[in-house]
């Protein structure tokens, strides 16, 4: 037996009078609740249920919208990535083309400088040869004048020597 320590009341012992009054009280409470509160309770539960269902529907709609936004974002990201790759490839092509153009320009400038230097060397060479020929003519006139012990006119002898040199050059060219 289970006894309450203070009063000695047995919880497992059935008292028929107490059972009847407990049932009558329970039925009265159920009838009062049904008459006055049951409809309000059911109405509040239905409102709560419809509110919860509305929240679930909103959450589902938000989830779908979020998924759609995520897909749109991923598509935009893929598109931006592809465009970035295209821009990088185009920049590489532009850089390669610019490099080739600069190389061609540099090579052209080098060739132009080389050609100009060759022309300048040829001009300097021709000038030096001309000066040497002039000096040879003058020296020949002086030597010839001493040999003949006679002073010829410098212009007469110079024209003679120059004509002889040009004849020699013509022979050399052939």
C-alpha cells in the first residue's frame, strides 16, 4: 500500500463515493466548457492552424524564391566568369599583337639606322677617296714639276692626272 506520510491516506484504495462525485464533476466541467469555451477554443485552434499553414506557405514561397535567386546568381556568376575569361584571352591577344608590332617597329628602326649608317660610311669613304685622289694629284704635280725642273701650271697637270685616273677606274669597273 502506498500511504501519504502525513495523513495516512491510501492512494491505491478505491472509494466509490469519490469516484461518482469525480465523474459528475468531470461531466459538468466538460458540459460547461462545451457550451461556453469549446467553440472559442476550436476557433482559436483553427486560426492558429491557418496561421501556421500560412507561415509554412510563405516559407515555401520564400524558399522557392531564394532558390530562384540562387540559380539566377549562379548563372550571372557563370556569365561573369565566362566574360572575365574572354576579357583575359582578348588582353593576351592584344598583348601578343602589341609585342609583335613593337618588335616589328624596333626591327624597322634598327634596319633604318643600319641603312643610314651604311650610307654615311659610304659617303665618308667616297669623300676620303676623293680627298686622297686630290692629294695624289697635287703630289704628282709637285713630283713631276721637280723631275722636269719646270713648273707647269697646276690646273693643266691636274686635269691630265684626273683624266688618267678616271680611265683607270673605268678599266677597273669592267
